C-alpha cells in the first residue's frame, strides 16, 4: 500500500531507509522513549534499523504486522511510522501504534496516515475493529485517535509498563460499520 499526498508519502520501509529511520528515532529519543521504547531500542543505529526493516518486511509478507513509513516528499526523510499490530483475523481486530518526529507534528500527517491504513485494514485485511491504546496525558495521540474517527471505550487499568511503574491506558476503537 502506498498513499501519496502533496506533502508526504506513506509506504512500506525499504532497506535503503535504515539511515533515515535510525536518525528519526535517535533525534526523537526523548519523545519516543515513554510509549515506544521497544521500537526506539530496535533502531539505535543504522545496522539495527536494517535488521528492524528486514523483520518488518517479513511480518508484512506473513500478514502478522504492517509497518508503514511516513516520508516527507521533499526530503524523502522518514517523519514517522504507523504500525498495525496485534492482528487477530479470527476476531477481525487490529491495533495501531504510531510515532511522528517533532519536526512534523501538528500538520495532520498522522491523522491522514491513520485514516489511510484504516481503509487498508478494513478493505484489504477484512478487519472489523481497530484499536488505539493511549495514555491520557499523550494529548497529541488522543487527538489523532479522535480526529481519525475513533471513540473512547474505556480505561484499561495497569495496561502498560513504563520503567518500574504501570500505567492506566485509554482504549479507543473504530468499527467498520460505523464509517
């Protein structure tokens, strides 16, 4: 799947993206550390990003997880990622994770990207329910969920481990029949 707008592209990661991906993760380390520590730790160098991309492309081939890069059309720099994970084809359910570099924040790129991958998930993967799990203090992510048509469902107590503490998380969902 490829989405092309006048400002950015949404496409699968390529081996040639390793340097760009690592640069995004390192330059936004503090921003991504709290909620994306695993993705961040898997991209701390160009070589690590090469391995990450190889793994992500294998997951796409196996249809177990789909990772897309958001790329600035002018510079070809990776601005962020959209990951469709925890796919359950029997229950027709999937969950989003996403990140966007601070330089690209506030321009609607993530909302447009989530909407595009939502269309892909509903039409190509035949999923019926998509979820976003977010901490209430992550207002940018809450706003993306809401602007993408997701509605708050409930608080998930002690859902996420962050360092030595557990955090309550908010569950947002979008159902295919609601759009």
